[in-house]
C-alpha cells in the first residue's frame, strides 16, 4: 500500500473532511485500506455520472444496490460495475467504459474490472487480455479487484487460464507476475475456493516453478500464500515441492517462499 505518496489516516474517523470529500468526488486516489473502506461509492457514482452527463444511469444502479442482501465495499463495487456495463449495453455507450477504466479514482477503475468479468460474450483469453492493464495498475485496490472480478471466469476455464497465466510469470512487471498466483490461489481471500486446485495443486506447477525464486517480495508472498492454501488439503504436495526447491534453488528468495508455504504444516 505504499505506492501512494500521501499518507492515509489510521482510522475512518481520522480522515480529514476535505480528503473524504475529494475521495467521494473521485478527485484523488485512496492512500490506504482505511480510506478505501471509507469512500461512499454511491456518492462517487453520482459524481462520476454527473461529470459525464449520464445521470439517467444512476437510479437503476442505486436500485440494484438497495436490493443487495449484504452491502459491503466489494458487493457494492461489483454491483456498480455490473450496472454500468448493463447501462452501457442498453444505451450503446462504450465511452462510459473507457471513462471509468482510465479514471483518476482507484475505486472507479475497480468498477471497470467488473465490466470485463461480466461480459458474457468474452472467452477466457479475451477476459485475461482485457484485465491485464488493471492487474498492472499502480494502486493496490485495483490490483486486488482485478483478480476478484474475473475469479469465476478462471474457475470455469481453469485449464486454459493456468496455461495463459503461466506465460504471465515471465512478465517484467511484478504486478502481472503476482496476478498469476493471486488469481488462482486454491482458497483465496473474500472469494470462492477453487476446489480442483485444492485437490490437485500440481495443475499449477508451471506457474509455481516459474516464480520459485522471484526477486519481488510482493510475488514471493503470493507464491508462499498459494502454497499455504494448498497445504491445508494437500500437505504432501507442498512438502515434496518445498524439498525439491530446497535442492534446486537454495537462494534466499526461495527459502523465504518455503517458510511462508510451510507455516500451517509446521504449526
């Protein structure tokens, strides 16, 4: 979360009134998770639609938000993204998608991730191709939502997704490399588990092997967390893989990943 230079507040009540106002207007990005959770997305939506002269889109999307069984930052985020996609189709308006994809506000760019994940006409190759620029976004929140938004697409096209994402592991961009593991974690965070990878983690071996000594701590943490997920159902796989990596790549990067990978097993 240190990509944003402005230092965020430590609690929602400590966020300056002016900062919160700017966040809700979409004039600045959130500086940390506290600010990210504090943004009033319905106010932000209204401001974005007013700026782009699309206020007629507001009420249908607000109705969808009101109908949510559980309103959280993520469910509202998804509902707004889905609603904007629906309105763009009904109004033959591709410009709104471009507007939110390149918006100054990180929360608004998050909405655009769902406009990709919810496009039923896209195959998995197209989904991954279109999400990549958000996977590489400079903001932590956008990167997290980018994989959450297409998690079900990956789950429903697992073999092809793993094949494509194994190629992402050679990217020069650490954010894109990290996406390959974070998007396919067997258990993941705030998302549906991938049962097939809980049972057969070896399906992702090409991705894992490619990143076993990655220079980025951001990637190392993700690989370690991936394997820790897998260790809860297939400890044998994780132990054997870590033993092989110790022999093949006894460097500090690999040893760091191994330590994270085995933390549940070694409790």
